[in-house]
C-alpha cells in the first residue's frame, strides 16, 4: 500500500522514485520542504534529479539523486549496487562550501545543503550498511528508500552503518 492506502502496480523507475520522494518530503506532516523553488531534472537531463528548498530557515537546499529499480535479467546485482552510481553522481555535484555553512545567500543569510539518495529499498539497504555513519554526517547525506508499494522512508546519518532487514523498509 502506498501513502494513500492503495496498492501500486507502477514500476519503480527513476522517475517514479523521484516522484515518491518529492511527495514524501513536501506533504509529510510537519514537513518544512516546499514547492517554491523546486526543480526536477527532465528525463535524461543533467543535474540532480530533485532540488527542494525549505528547511528550518527556508534557505536550505535538499539535493537528491534518485535511482529506480532494475527489471533486467541482472537485476539482483543492479538493484543491490545501484546506490554506488547515484552516490558518485551526487558527490560530483556537492558544494563543500555550502556543506560547511560558509556560503552566503544574496540577502546575507547562511546557505546550507543537504544531500540525499532516493533508492529502491534493496539498494538503500546496501548503502545504509556500507556508507559509514561519520561520512554520512559530514556530507549531510540522507537516504530515501522506496519500497515496492511506494512507501518512502527517510534514513538520517545517525542510522547509517547498520544492517536492516526488509521489514524495516515497509513501515
């Protein structure tokens, strides 16, 4: 069941994962990310898949790279290791001055960036185990896992470096 209580038969393509993560962040209760200034990369476009504006001070950016589920014959390996490609793309787009909170916006306020990986849950499971907690914390990295039914779960840096079972991704 997805967040509307309906079972989804939609294939979890990159576009579907991006849409689920976007909806999760914008419409969750007590959420502080909004559609103003939102950017979604066009199909086969350059740049991150999703950029949201908001946060605690409304001058934070959430830059998210998404990868969908593979349905190929080699899907098991592709689904488990897809996070590596997404992380590589995200790292090449990181602005370290923004992470260090030293970049100023036009109005003189501090600008901060958070980064995220929107992943099919199998890939998220591998990423959460393999990316060290300290690295995730230093890079302001979150993982958004998307389960087969469209359920999205956010994993913050303090949750990295652990093994999670399939049931942990369904909730």
